[in-house]
């Protein structure tokens, strides 16, 4: 059993880049493609700040799931691992949003539900790919212990 989780450079970069990517994707999806922001019932700035905090939490969870040992059974490779972590988290994020009633749609039409869950899975899967790419391309120096050469005849 490991002695704890090390939040190293790759973890931090993966966390922040995935959160920024997912936030940007959400903004394009809801603000440009669907134009959902026009029906907000509260100030847009409050939405943006809240969404930024939520995506920081989602990015952290995604990166944490990515490095979790139980995911070793799914894949040792970074991209499939990121896809698996992101897709699973996308389903969970969607279910939480559905249960607490966070939606831009007035009704719960099955077509909208399927489109929303598909988008959430896609968004978080892309975030997972970002984490995977960080773990592939960002070098993390791991110091190796240096063995002392023992010379015969020398006193210690």
C-alpha cells in the first residue's frame, strides 16, 4: 500500500489544463452553440465564477481518478486511461446535475437528456485526454538513490 498521494508537477498541470479546457468547452457549448446563457435567471458573472470553481473541482477529481490505482485494471496507457476517467466522471457529473436540478432546459424530454449526458461524457472525456497528454509530455524528474561505492581498506 502506498504511503500517500504525491501531487506533483504533472498532477497540477493536468488538473489546471483539464479544468480550463472543460470550462472553455462548456462555454462554447452553452453560450455559442445552444445560446443557453440568455435564459439565466441570475447575473452572468455569478454563473461564470461559480462554473469556474465547479470546473476546478471537476478537473481535480478527474486528475485524481486518472492516477488512482483501480484504473490500472482499465489501462496503463495515458490516453485510454484519460478517456475512461473522463467518461465515468462525465456520467457522474451529469447525474449530480440532474438530481439537483441544474439544467438550462425547462422539461425533461428524453432527447434532451440523452444529448446532455452525451455532451457531458464528451466534455469530461476531452478533459481526460488532456490529463493523459500532460502525463505523456510533461517530464517529472524522479531522483534515484545513488549507491555509495565501498572501497576495501578505507576506514569509515
